[in-house]
C-alpha cells in the first residue's frame, strides 16, 4: 500500500496509463492526463509558496478541477481541507481561521464573497476555477498552463496528518476531524475490497466531493482503476442517461436520490441493464424503499455507513456476502465495531441489545484539530471512537442503526446540530428563546424545526425567521418549519428537552 495520498496519481498513471479514469461534463481524462494535471497544479501551488505542512482549503463544487486540486495539495505534502460548498462565507471564515489555511481553492461563484477572508486570517491566496476570475484571485487554469515543474516528491510518514474535515459541532461551531494518510488510504482500499470495486467498474455519482462517501469512490478510481462519471449536481435524467451511455456497473447515492429516481416518469424508459449493484449511504433507508429500488433497477442495493471522523466507511456488506436490508453491514477489514453501553462505554452490550455504536482501527481520526477536550470526549485512550449512533449487533457481527444518541438532525445525508441553529436564532432581535427539534421527512429523512418564544411586544413571521437563518447558515442547516410557542419543555435545571419538543407540534 502507498505511504501517502500524494503518491497516488503517479502510481495510477504507471498502472493504468491511458485507460479512461474520469468523465466530467463531456470531457474524458485518462490516468496519465490526471497525473499530468496534478503535477502541473502542484507546481503552480508550489510557486505560490505552498509547502509541506501548509493547509489548503478546497471550497468548490464537483468538477475535474476539484479532483486535480485534491491530489495536487497532497502531492506537495500539504494538508487538504475539503469543505462543503453549502457553507456560508462566515462559516468559511471560521473554518480557515481555525485550521490556519494558507490558501483557498474555490469555484468561481464562491470567490467574490470570500475575498475578505484574507484580511482576517492566514489565507494569502484565493485560487479560482473557471475563466471569469474575480479581482484579487488567481486563475487555476493559469497555474496549470504555466507548466511549472512540481518539486521533488516529499517523504511522508503514513501516520502524518493528511486531511482536516470539518463536521458540525454540538456547541454551535464545526470541529475539524484530523485524518492521517493511512486512514484515508486504508478506508478507500478496504471499501473497494468489501465492494469489489476495480478496473472493470464504471461508477456514476453526484455525491459531493468533500463528503467522505464521495472520497472513497474517488480513491477507488485512482487506486484500483475504476472509471468515474462525475456529475456536478444530482439530476435524475442525467443519471439515467449516463448509466446507459457509459454502461455503468455501479450507482452510488443517498436515499433521496433513489427516491427521486423511483418517482421519475423517465425510469420506465431508462436502460439500467449494465448495472451490477448499487450502494446507498448518508442516512438509513427504509427496507421497503430498498426493495422498491431493487425491483426497479434489477440489481442488489447495499447499505453502507460512515462518518467524517473515520475518513469514509466504517461498515458495509461484502459483495459476496449476505446483503441484509435494514443493516449497515459489518466492519471493514482491519477495523472493529462494537455496541457499548450508552452510559458506560467500557461495557459491551450483549448481541441484539441496543447501545452506542463504537469503531476502532486505522481509519479512526487522530482527533479534532485544536480541540483536546472534544477529542477526549469522542476518542477513548484504547482507540475506540464514539459515533453517537445507537444500534444493535447480530450474531454475525452486522449492525443495525436504531437511533442517534445525541440530537443530531440528519437531513439529506448532512449532519445538522440544533445548537448551531439555536445560536443563530438567539441573535434575532425578536427572539427570546429558541429550541430546535427534528421532524421526519420522506425525501430528506429529517428536517429541522424551530420552536420560538418571542420577546414581549414583538412580532415575527416564519418566513422572516428562516430568511434570518439563511444569512448566516448553509441552506441545509436552516429550519424548514417554525412554530411560535409560549414556552418549551425543560428539565429541572432549565435545560431544553429537545426530544420533547414534538409534544408542542400543531
């Protein structure tokens, strides 16, 4: 196995040469072409002063440039900070200040709003994809066109930091999960091992590149020669068309994608005969829906589970094993899963009983960047990581998720924490108290609902509250419903009882 992520493009070019690697919006790239672009991008970044150990934030939509940038950062031995494009400029400012990013690589539509970050952080350069370059930004295309040689490859210990992936924080601020090179590479390799992804596979995906699920698919392409047909965003008709046109063998998606596909009138004319299997992750999927997908697609649909803190998957079903609907499968090779007592993590629950899912192995994060307290809470000295998910384990070691230990809202595959929304709502001039709970949703799985106690002699509307949130929060974090109430359920100490908020629903 390779020692670090930066070695992957050259190894892929050596092994797979002119084989098709990536297709994006009509343009096809071979493994040789990707490696050449990575080398030139790395040369350009080096010329800007990026060196081993620097952190570079990657704030861009799905594109071939995203993939090239990811590996170019690693090629220099710099640390990759992939962030969700739905984050707002204020959220980006927090992230880059927290991780000390030296540069930001961004989609053109994101650049203008973040130019001010340079004045309040360590960010020295903002690099823009596309041809319409904002004032003060640097053209990514120009960096590549300059054809500056990349420096001599650096030696990096596999245990060294490769990635800082931010996940929403229960305190209202995101936390930066630190991943080693070994963790990212191992997860990509073992996911491919379990799901038998290889050079004979063609994968269609619109999963967001910064997401760890998308990362393991990208790693499968680069390490094992599968072909990736990448979409900028999910579109039902385009998904069906590219599965047919490229004779895709695998489709990866979150439950909402499959629901839209099932409900599309074009499914009756879609040629899905090339598919051999499909995968679903991001949130649990009802068994009845999984069965409907299998009936319509005529291939197995396999569930998987993962999280930012483990660089991708923690479990799935092996391709040649028993695909248990309603279960997220078993642990990846070299890794362990166990169900711990929710009140005492040192105790392991008997098979079939509910407890907190915990994971251990080389995929587990190094900790949260600059946050020793949160690291100690999440990561035990013996290597076991709290996941916050409640589940059960059967006699074969397969896990089923029952619920979440904390109050996290999982909407469309994204983690949303009530405290983060409540922190924003508290700044509204009409809000005396705000509590956020969750509601089930057929498409997104769950959505956030805000319960607002207004200040005396003030007035406000639902639309005004949601609009206020959108000024600061990414769209997926904003509450979709607002209810004005006289009070909210509290404990004897005055703590809001979020799990009782539903009793107020009207």
